[in-house]
């Protein structure tokens, strides 16, 4: 029997499989758990502190290599949350066509853009231009940042307030 905190072979296999795609049910199946119970088993395994610790330990090298940490995540979210599309135009009001001249913070807030072409019929020269710019979801970035900064309370926290209100009303009936 493994000592407290140690993983059994199936739990260790689940952790190794889970970091591949973060799909708990599929990780459980690949680790050898029954297909019918895979979703439930994955849910149970993901609540175990020793399994969570092993997943973090296995993911740490990849995160380090990718240079991803909480500071970097917050910085990227901040870029999206505070992006201003005015940075896409120069002082004359023309769209900046050289992406390297768009400020880095604004470039990182862009999720994609569409390119179209135009052919000058007098010269036959083809020009490429940006016809549409899409940004990452600003509201989602603001919401995520607010949660990280604990500016928003989860709705679960309201349950305690409701209990206190009901108790107060019960104790202070007219």
C-alpha cells in the first residue's frame, strides 16, 4: 500500500495522461480506468491533493520552458483588457501596415486579422491590405483579471450572506 501522499500506479498514469490534453475522462481511460466510470473517476482524482501536486510537478518544466507564470498571464490579460485600437493608426489617421510598428501591447491584444488584395489595373501591381482586425475578448480579460485580483466575489460567497439575512429576518420578526 502506498504511503500517505504517494500515488498508486494508476493515479500516476492518470497524472501523466492528464497533462497531455487536460481531458480528465480520456486521461482516466488511457490510464486504465473503466470507460463507463471515466468521467466520475477523473473528477474524483482531480480533487485529490496528491494527484493535483503530481500534475503541477509534471507541468512545471513545460511552463518554465514556455516562460509562463502568474505575472506573465496577468500581463497578457492586462494588455487585452486595456488595449486601445487607436494605436493601429498613425498620426495622419492611416492604418499602420507594418505590424512591427504597432505597439507590442496592442499587437498582443489582436487575435487575428483578414488580408485582402487589390490590383492596380494600370500597373498590374498587387497590394495586400488589412480589411478586418479582431481583438481578444476584452470583457473576458477584464473579468478574469478582476477574479485574479479578487475584485469579484464568486456567487458561492453570496450563500453565506443569504444565510445571515434569513437568520436576521427570523430573529427580528415583527
